[in-house]
C-alpha cells in the first residue's frame, strides 16, 4: 500500500452516499445471540455488506481488571460483530487499537478481554507495533500528515465500534472522537490542547467508517478512561459517524450544538448538512433513553465541582489566548479521576493546596499547601500564597506523568506504585518492542 492507493480509498469512502439513518435498538446485554441479531438486522436494513479486509476499531483507551471496567467497548459486542461480518463476506477481520497514556496497547487489550477475540477468527493488533504509511491530509487544519498503521491503510471496510461516554474535555465521546485511537503514540498528543476538537475533526479524513456500531449498554460517566457506569441498555448503528454522534449526544442530555467537534465536523462538510436530515429508527426512542440519564452530572467535566480541598486555577493558552481544555487541565482531571476510581473518596481527603494550569491572571491561594504549576507554559500573573511552589513540566503533559507528582504533593495513593500493574507494564513494553522490531515499525 502506498499513499496514492490510500488516497483513492479515502476519497471513495468520503464520496460514498450516506443515508443518515440511525438505528437505535434495545440491548440489555451484549452477551448471547441477541447482539448478533441486532447487528445483522441493522446492517441489512442499512444495505451495508462488508467486503475484503475488514478493520474493526473499538474503544480500548484503558482497561484494568481490578478497577477499570467500563472505559472500553464490550469485547462480547465486538465478537458479535466479527461473527456477523465473517458470515456476510468479510475475507479477513482485524481488530485494531492504539490505547491511551503511551502504555502498550496490548496490555489494555489483554485486561479488557480482547485477546480472546482471536477465537472468533479475528486478528487483534496494536497499531503501534505495525509498519506505518506517512499520508498527507488534504482537509486537515492542524494535522498535515498522519502515520497510518498498516491495518488501517490496507482495510477495505471500516467498522468503528465506540463506547458511548461522557467526556471531560469534549462533552461526549463516541464515533468521531474514537479516531484519537487511530493515531500512534508518536502523534497522539500533537495539538492535544485548546485545539483538541479541531484535531479530532482532522482525523475524520482517514477515519471515516463505513458503519459505526456504538456500545451504549453501559454508558461511562465521570473520567472517561476510568469511568463509572449507568445502564442504558442500547446499541446505536449508522452508516455515518456524524449522524450517529448527533443522536448519541441527545441520549446523554446534550444538544448536538453543545458538542464542539461534532459542529466542526459538520462545518467542514462531514455528515448531514442539517441534523434534521437524520432519521432515527428502531425499537426504542431517544426520549425514553434520555430520561435515564436526565439529571446525571458527570464528574470531572467541571473541575471546580470535584469534592476536594485542592483548589484549581485554570488559565488560557499563551499563544492563542483560548481556554486550554484539552491540555494540562485534562491531564489533571485524568489523574484525579483515575485515583478516585481506584480508591473511592481519596481525592476528597487530599492535602489542601492548589493546582494551576495555563496562564492564570489573578491571585492563587494554596494556603499552607503546595501550589503546583502544571505544564511548561503555566504561569501566574498575580500573587501566589503557598508554603512552596513547584512545577511539573510538559506541553501538553500526559496523565501518566502526573500520577507520581500529584499524589506526592497532595498525599494521594498513586496507581503507578501498584506492583502487579508495574510488572505487567514492563512485560508488555518488552512485548511491544519485539513486535515493532519484527514488523519493521519505525
């Protein structure tokens, strides 16, 4: 596969007419024959038939058998899709992912139960261990090139299988936001700052699926990479990711207009010109499901509502003067959200102090605690009252980088000090290195 061949595939996929029909079906559990039946019937109704090499891209941003269970697409639902695709003409099925935090994706795939999908006749791969193709984008605002993993570059049919969740930066994460996981770790954090929503839309050029099947059986709320769950009992299926996400927003109590990356995608010509063109079909209504999430306030979307003695001072990006929702503040939310999920109540009992992100214009009061400045650009244009001032560098800094420093300064338990997890991390780091070496990945 070369760039010219991939360009032909990408352009053909983007030019294909879409129906903007979103099928909404009840599904109490992804186990058993019911999920397979839903997928098979929905594909037939939409006139979609897989062909050639099929790539399934789920959401496996994180997973931990001990305490992270609802961050990822249920592998039983993915297994059902594999069975349906193989029964309907898919010559070869691959399940591919590039997980979060720079941690070996195969570790998360194992923890989530994805390696067992090989029993369904699918290959399971970490995009970071594959050869990549440098591919120029024609629609990108920030990303001008992407390192496209071999499995994605060679795929004839794309099926995106997101997990519907609230998101601490982007309001909702579903089919469009799923494309962060087509990036290798080398590119994942590029523009992951105040430009995050624009970055996400850049990726649609390569990551525009032929069908999207969203797992809304258990919806994640709180920090999306270590979430709590609410049972919604539904599956969404559509031939257009923008249409699917517009409906997904409504299920979580938002208007599509409240989801920035969704509106940016529409403005760039992706999806329906008007959300009025979307037709919702199936055996359950949007209103019935939205009633389940009505009044649910997802923790960590607003850092100031987190119950903790830590005070937060959130500034702007120094270059563009915009609120940097996807940068260091996101890492702080992720760090505290992970700790809170692993040790419920720990964040509420933290040592008092202050965390500052971005250029904050005003005074910072950490009392007798530490004022922690997070990120290279962070500064305070005002008075700092604190026992001491410390900085953790990076731009943008990742959640993983804070999971030692924040617990140290604020007396919190660090997930990074879990011996069993550390051993698994080392094992899968070596495994990733060997796989990259064998694949000639660079």
